[in-house]
C-alpha cells in the first residue's frame, strides 16, 4: 500500500511525493498516540469512619460488618507508620452451595485513608486465596512502600471462599471455582468504587490492580477481562497459566521421586532426590559458565538467554564416579532433573509448560518448599479439587499419593474439560482469555508493569517472557507503549534468593499511567545485614550488604560498564535490543501449549 502511494506520488511529481510522505509520517505518529489518562487528585474521608457502617449499608449484594478507625502507626511498612485510616469489612453474594451444602461468600476488607490520594488499589492475593490478607501488601522483597502507605484506598478479599472451610475443597463448588478464577474481582470492583464514592464524595480518579504469584495471575486476568475498570496493573510472577504450572510441578515431583533415597511421599524424602549441597553444585556450575557473560563475576547472571545456550547440565556439572556425596550429580539424577528444566512434557513428548532457566538462584532458600513440598500439599489439592473436571476428592485426603500417582496425560486433558456440573474449564476460568493480545489495555491508555524472578521455581520467567513477546507481536511490536517486564536474576518466587530483590515498581507505574513518564530501569537493592525491610539470608557474604543493580526492561539485560564500583547500579547499564519482537528467534519457545 505504501509502495503504491510512493509510486503514484513519483508520477505526480516531487511536491506530491513530499506531501504524501508527510501525511504518512503524520499518520504513523497518530497511530502511536495513545490516550493520556489524567492524574488523580486527593480527597478526604467524609465524616467519621464508624458512620460508614450505615452509609455503606445500601451497596448491592453486600453486607458491611464493621467500620473501624485504625490509628496511625497501627500498621507499618519497613518501620514507616501507616497513616490513620478506616478499615471496612464485609461480604458479598452470600449463598449456600447446591453441590457441597456449604455457605460461601466473598469476604473483603477495605482500608480507606483519611488523607486519600484519589486512587483505588485492588490487591490480588497469593496461593489459592481463601483469606482476607491485610490490605497493605507491597512488592518484591522487604517492600519499603505499599499502596496503602501512599494513600490509596485498598481492597483485599478472599476471592469467594474461606480456607477455614477445607482449603482447596472449595473447588467442589463450581461457582467458588469461578469466583476464585475471576468473578470475585468482577463483583468486588463496582462495589469498591461505589463505596469509595460514598466515603469521599467522589469515586476513584484512577484504579490499579496488583499482586504477586496468584495475585499476579489475578492481575493479568483482570487486565484481559475487566479492561475498562482499571488504569494500571502491577503483576509479580504472574502464574497466568497456573493450572499448567501446578501440573508441571507435579510432573517434577514424579521425576524427583525416581531418584529419591528417602520416602518420596514426605517432603524431606522427596528432597533427598536433589539435596541442598547438590543444588549448590548446580548453581555453582551455572555461575562458572554464565556469571562473566555480563562483564562481572558477581554471583548474578544477567544474560539469562545466552546462559541457556552455553550451559550444559550434562557437561558442566560433575557426574558422580561412585556414590553421591554432595559434590556431583549421578547420571540418574541428571536424567531425572533435566526435563524439569527443559519443560514438563506429556508422554508423547509434547511440552505443556515452559522451561525453567538455569540460573544462579537454584540454591536459594525458597527453592525446596516449591520443588519438594508444594507438589505434595498444594498442587495436589489445586489440580485435584479446583482445576480438574471431574475433581478427585482423594487429592484432599492424601495429597502425596494423589500427586505421585497422577497420570499427567489424563490430568492435562482434564484441565481443559467441562461437564454438566463444571461448565467452565480451569484453563478458561484461571487464565486471561487471549493472553497474548492486550491491545484493549493499550488503547485505553492503561499500563502494565510485570516483574519476575529468574530462579522462580513454580511459575517460570520463560512463560512470562513468552507472554510479553505475544503482546508485542499482537500490538505490531508496540508492547513498549504500554507494558514492561523486569526480570530479577537470582530471585525466587516473588522475593528471596541470591538477588537484588528490593525495588519499587508502584511509583513508576503511577507516573507512567498518570504523567506519561515511561519507566526505564528500576533500581533494585540486595537486602544484606541491616536492611530496613528485613535482611535476606540468601544474600552471599561477599556481596555489599546494599548492593544495587538496574532491573532492565525485557529483553534488555544489565552489563557492567567496565569501571566503577561493581556493587553499584551506577556502574551498570541496560544493553541489547529494545522491543521483544526484533531479533528474537522465539518460534521454538512459543510453539507449545495454549495454542
Ligand atoms: Ca555476573
């Protein structure tokens, strides 16, 4: 089309050519122009907190149970007192399940600052939900700020079921599944906005959604399903393919069980397949091969992608000549472990979940819980009772036996299945519809910031990278206009690991949404001894206690500039191509599942 215009212009003469090119440039510019959302303006809580008990009594499908003033300093964030606010508790859509006879409702709390910044923050919580986590959560490790501390009105909920009623057993009730997946958010959002309007005399000017892990999943699901309701999204370690990740973790447990020397049905027994000493052997081998790729042997691998090409488990990790002694891996261990990293597969070899990168954080303190305990006590209940159609009640009574005996092929199909009782499949209610196309978010001027630990052992950073490449492709390589992905080398699940895991993604998100300030690298700090947000035991002794690093926007990576204090972010720069779609041969990575 453009070529024919130029040809026409060339025939019409130089003047017309210039005009057409100018028009073309203008059209291109217009095409890139996205709406700039206006900034929030502050407000003040009207009347007393306690009076909200009556003033909020008319909210649809909602019962307000308490409205209580919370004095300044009752809550704190890394030693900083949270200002005075009003805590409102209540529940929505109370009902009795026709399937299991239990009473369900969506329990919530809202924390409404007296001095309000004009914004609403919907806090997505982790795990299988089921409890109203205090609406004062931060992001990364040892968070120094939270939305509540900054004056947001914050909502937190149990997503429609209470863990006191049997944890994952809620999955037997089909509506509770849907509320957990996405519908609780859809019910809470208009209620919360209306409550804010009654409390302050105006609704929120700007609305945000954020959380880590399952909270990160909620965030991307909300971006896809409730696009008009929110302006900014902050997703940590988004398990946006959570049912597949949970099944992949069970796949991993079954692999470990083949080389366990203890009873694999108890967590310490399963860990005997890959001990702390052996995980350090692997981490050290990864560092030996990959640490210097970024210009500094500093215990962090910035060039994750290159590292996956140059590191070889078989070649680079010593194979035990005799008995295992913690300094090597046996040939059988390597064979068992390799498929966990290369990506969980069905019996026909088809990969159903992303690979996990080799990284320096494999020896981190948070790894054994996710690798050896979670598959037997969390993923069992999640896959068995919440995701599968039909559910398996034996997963609730004997998780280890369920997970270690599970037929992966059968369970995989059941994540996509429906029946007369469970009319929506887990891979529908738990995931963002069309996850790789978020153009509606882009077009309304909303923004997304995602962060993810490279050594996350439960949700793979590679899956999140693939999501980013997907939204980049579907937007005509304009993901940069509205989304950033920050990878955190060495970091485990949401925080921890030998990493610079303390950072603030919230402030740059708000500046991007409301001021159009495009976020660059985030500066992240290690939490060594004396850190205000709490020390991280995984920080190696030979690091500066307050080491800083830039977290670069994917696909860029940090590189040591060659001079200056290697411990300081100022001596590092973000390098590599910008824009996920250019120069990346990611076809192999993108071929498996959800297509
Ligand atoms: Ca390095």
